[in-house]
């Protein structure tokens, strides 16, 4: 049995995961998703209180 090795292009692999066909589309999608990921990281670190933000009485007079 022989073994075949394949070099994978990281950008192409990332494009496949994101469902994009072009490098430009992948970069645009990453650019749009980056703030969401940063917000998720902040929430995980406890940077804001989601329960407080969801309580309407706290911000509506």
C-alpha cells in the first residue's frame, strides 16, 4: 500500500469551511465576522452583564 501526501493551502481550506469560492469573498466574510467573534470573547470574559442589558426597565424611563 502506498501513501500519498497532499499539501493543503490554508486559505483554500478556510474558504471551503466558510462556503466561499474566492479569496476575496473569504477575506470579506472574515472582516465581517471578526467583530462578532470579538464580542463573543468579551462576553465570555464577563466584560458586560447580558442580564442587565436584557432588562428593559433599566434603560427605559
